[in-house]
C-alpha cells in the first residue's frame, strides 16, 4: 500500500488519480478545507496547525495532541486503499506526517532509513521538526526520529512540492 504526499493545489487531481480511502489535511485553521468529494468525512483528519517550530503570537504550532491524533488516525487506517497527506505546499507538515506514519507503522525499520526514503521520493521534503519531535516522544523513539530528519539537511528549494508516493511496507532487513 502507498502513502501519497501532495500540496493543496494538487489535492483534487491526487484524489482522482490515486483514489485514497483516507486523507490527512494539515493547514492553518483559517484555510482548512472541507472534506473533498470522494472521501468519507470520518476518513478525513483535519489538523489546523501552522507550519512553525516555535510559539508565535496568533499562530497555532503543531502540538503533541495534534501528533497523537495523527498517529491514532494512521494506526486506524485499514490500508486497503492509499492514504493521502497534504499541507499548503507539500513540503514540511505533510512530509513530517508521512515520515511519522512510516515510523508508526514500521517499528522494525531504522528511522534513518525511513527519513532517507521520504527524501529520496520527495527531494523537496523538509519535515516539520516540531511535529517530528512530538512523534519521537509519543512513539518512544529516544530522539532517533528527530536525529534522522536533522541528518537530511534542507530539501530542494522550491515554493511548492509535487505529488509523490511512499511504499508503506518496506522489506525486512
């Protein structure tokens, strides 16, 4: 099964092309979208967070509760159809959510390998470190998730990412 990552501007085409059963939207509260046609409302997780890594007045940082909700949602995904994750640009929040999903559902794989997979499939990926830090603690990874993302360095510079896919299951090592 596949996880797809997209910017908001490509979400309608992505839904039509990949036919996901589950959708994760990570947008600031003011621009949060309604559940798109083709997705059941109960299969659409809407997390209203800004793409920031520290407290800034009037903005909503991704918190531990948001990341815990994401982890519960992806652990409840039946994996019979793809999961589609998006944020505004498809660069930071959505790539963090995809990495978190891979870690939550592939406990046997090293975090560095999963982070490198995200970057190999999406050269622009620059996962939100605050989201990853929360997931690292919630999944009891001892700092390995954050270290893996930090080791990647910045992704390819761009204003907006493009749709890319990640295999959910990787071969056992």
